[in-house]
């Protein structure tokens, strides 16, 4: 069989530059075509592509291994929260605070546990996981007070902090207006949620957060953190690239990136409201 090979090679490396940020590489993609003559004398052209050196639809397990099998969580019921993936690290299963500690060094947490939930007591301060994480998938369920008091930021206020510093806001945002980048599901001060998917006060709600940590070099951020967040199963942050920190610096100011390590704790905020939390688990992700 006579064959004629025609090679067309392209390598795509995309970069983005902003301020002091460096240029970042996307996957290396190579494309080519190969033309041959079939038994009927017809010329057939086939397209080929590799992504980071692996052929599209590669079947050789040595070149493209099959994904690891993970048993998915059981669905939630009226009485019980959803289950946990088989490879997850459970931080709170409703029994005790053995995986948590106070953010104040040397002090035990004053948070309480009852009926499968944990919550802050008066002036208990923040709580943090003993184990630290970098990039991860975080699942957490929460319920703001059934009988709401106050309004705006004073109603069902708390927060979930990745690496102890990047906040996904917890708030009773059901029929409760506040500044958009501070409502439920906001990356505090940086990004308002795409939609308001809040349930009524007292009802259990879920956050599923996909977080990729920032990276630093010579005291400067060279890769920004990214967040994908689903609130009650609804996408509210779509691979958002965090432009800086989320720490409060005043009514119209927010913190910037500050260099830190590759891992940090999961922190939950005590903002003076008895917000309940349950079913907290993490799956570490590769950077």
C-alpha cells in the first residue's frame, strides 16, 4: 500500500500577563495529518493530535492510565446528610471536634457539637482544622439560624477560609440584601456569586468548592488562586482567578496577596451568629 505523509505541526503555548504576574503555559498541543491510499485507491486523510505528549483517545494504559476508581457518596435524605467519597478526608462527621482546634495557640476550641452539627458559642473565636491542605476539593454543609435576626452582614454571618486566608462567605442571603461581593457564596470582597442560590433560614445548604492554591516566587505571586464553587448544586463561581486576598481592610478595601506556604488549615469563622456546620470533608488535589 502506497502512503503519502503530510505533516502539519503546531504547538500552542498560551500565556497571560498582568501587573507583576508571570506568563503561564497551557498544555502543549501538537497536530498533524497523515494521508494514505486505501484498497479502493481513495486517498484518506486522518487528523492526529497529542496533548502534553499523549495521543487523543489513547488506549494504551502505559501511555494513558485509566482513572482511579472512587466510590461516590450516597445521596442525602431528609434526616441524613450526603455520604462521603471513598478517598475523602473527613474533617467532621457529626461526632466530635477531634480534627479541629482553636485559632488561638494553646487554647481548646469553645465550639459545641450536638445532633450531628458544630457551631460557635458566644465569643468562641474561629476554629481551624488540625490538618493542612493546599489545592483541594472541599465539601461543607451549613445552616443559618431558623429565626433570623438583623439584616445585611449581621444575619447568619460566617465564612469558610481555604488555607486559613481565602474566604468563601457564609451568610443568610435569602431575602436579605447586602453588598453583592459579601453575600452567600461570594469570594469576600473580590467576586460576587453568579447567582443567589440560597435556601430559607434554618435549611441545610451545601458548598462544593474546587480550590487551586496560589504560588509565589521571590515574594511575588506567580500563579493566582482559582475557585469553582457550587452552592446547593448551582454553579456560582466559575474557575474564578482570585485577584488578591480577601481580608477586610475597611468598608471599601480588601487585602492583597501575601507570600505563604504550600498548605494551610481550613478555618470557620465565628461572627457572632450561631451558624451550624456538618459533613465536612476534603479531597487533596494536585497543583
